C-alpha cells in the first residue's frame, strides 16, 4: 500500500484558493467585522519581522474571536454544497485511482485544518494535515498558527506520516503545483507536478517528473 499526498490549492482545487473562498463565505454571512479586520492587520504589523513575506500566508487572525464550533459547522455545510465544482478533474481522477488501489490518501495544505477536514469528508480521503489555528476557550485567537504546512515544513510532516504508516519514501506519491512544493516532490519516490508554475515546470522537466495539466 502506497501513500499519496495531495496539495490542495492549485493542485486538487482549481481557481481561487480554498482560503480565499472561505474569506468570501464568512463575509457573505456577516462574520467578518471590524474586530477581525483589525486583528488581521495587527498580525501583519506585529509578525512581519519574524515571518517576512510568509506573514500573509500565516495570518489567520481574520478568524479571531469567532467560535470554532460555529465556523466548523458553517464550513462543513458549505464545502458539502460547493466543493464538487472546485476540483481540477485530472488530479481528482488520480486521487480516485489511489483510493481504488487501496492507497492512503492524505491532503497536505496551508489551508485551515477545519477546512481541510471538510474536504477530506467530501473526498473520502484518509486524513488532512492543514494549518492548526491558535484557539482558546472554543474561539479562534489572533496568534500565529501552531502548525503551518508550507515549503520545507511539508517534508518534515510527510516524513512523520511515512514513519507512522511505515511507508518508505520510494512508495510515496506527492502531488504539487508550486515551486514551494519542490522539497516535498524531491523527497517523494513518485513526484507529480500538477498545473505547475513556471519554476516548478522547469524543475520537473529537468528531473523528468510527470506533469499533469497547465495553468
């Protein structure tokens, strides 16, 4: 049994990222007010020196003050209703092939964990490893996330998965769309570049990796 790890945004999901879609959905329901906008802005100012250009990716402070259970319930219903129109069909087909083969399918993404979990339920995948937002007393905080899968951090998370599931790297299938997925793709025995950006397409061409689709 192999392990198949799929990036979400730009790989499984075409068009706007899942987090951008989430932001719009929360706005539509009137859940993002002045407090959330202020928390989001303050996060950027406070943590720019520590995180640099990654600050905007790590900034989940737009959720600050919202009740975790309420957000999770909203997202679960929304994903069930809307996600069928998000998928990049050729990549979804690969995922289904892995499932039919009995492989363990894991979603690995910087999108919030509760959103990644909702996608897992929709797809029937084994699990998701997403961004763990800081919480306290059942509400989201404006603090940096406890875990943020991105770039080299994805490799460490997948190494832990391989160890847990006793799957060697040679039996790991990894799907990604961005140059930031290169560390993970280089680690995997079966790297697949999906709708790759220019830098990843060039690297995949040199390495002889499979390429699926174009942007």
